[in-house]
């Protein structure tokens, strides 16, 4: 993976990683002119209940899903420690490894962006990375849906052009579009429900990369 231009950061529980995650990462690469995307599976998420699959399994599945794509890399550090994962400490750790000048681009969905005020040390995000907010075509973020402080930050930091991402290490907010995927309700929750309900893997190939589906079956994951 190239080592100079903007680096996308995609964190998550990935319980399991599915095609919508890959769709988002590929859209970010294409539209934001990123050098690559660094996937960071959380070991113990801080904002939600315990994952259904253990960290080692989820890390293995992300590695399978991203294998063969030269501009994808996986950071295993969060998945190999028994401690809650918080985004700001993760970015601080990455800064120590990549340096202060490398542009970081934190990739988030619109719902996650609107929920930023509930994140640990969320105001510090903008000194550590740019934020790229994924939305469906025509579905722009509306300030009226934001916390007042977040809306003010959004107004002051929003950039209409992705060129801002390469111009500084952090601080801008940009948007990018992701075309809807099928099925429309594709999420980790929906995938787990389908895995429990269906023994026919042909019905699951539109949800999961083949290697991930094979791993889930071999390790008997998501059956309960």
C-alpha cells in the first residue's frame, strides 16, 4: 500500500464483515483519491454490547475479506488486546506509527457522524484526522439533525472538494456517495439473522465474501 497520500481509516466491530463494508471502502478509495484503506477491527467495542464472534474470528474474517486488494491493509492491534476500543486513542496510536504529516481520513456513515457527540473525546478527532461521511446519492447531511456544537463544527470544517484531504494531515469534513447495495437492509445484524435462518449458502453469497462465508461455516459461528 502506498505510504504518502491520504490514508483511509475504517474501524468497526465487523461482526461479521460483509459486502456493504467492502462497498463503502471501495467507494472511498475511488472518490476521495485515497492511497489505501486501513481496516481496524475492534477487540471490545466501547459503544455496544459484546460481539457475537470473538475478536480473533472477526480479525480473521476481515483479513479474508480484504485479501488480494493491494490498497487494503488490516491493523490487528485493537483486536489483540482485552480493552475497550476508542477512536481517538486509536488515531493517537496510528499517529505515533505513521507520523504527524500523513493525512488520515476517518471513514464514517452518516448515522455515526450524527452520533459523534456521544463518542469518547470526540472533539479531538479533528486534530487527528479528516472525516469522510458516506451517504446515499442525494442524501446530504442536514444541520438541523445535528447537535448544536456538531453543527457549528460541521459548518466551519466542511469542504466541498476532496483535494482538502491531501492538503493537510487532519481537520476537514468531506462527503462521499455510496450507491445502495442489495438487499437494502444489509447490515451485520441482518447477516447474522440470515445465517441462523438459512442452511443454503447460495442465499448468502450476496451478503458475504465467499471466503468469509466459508470461515463462518467451518468455525460454526452465528448459530445461536
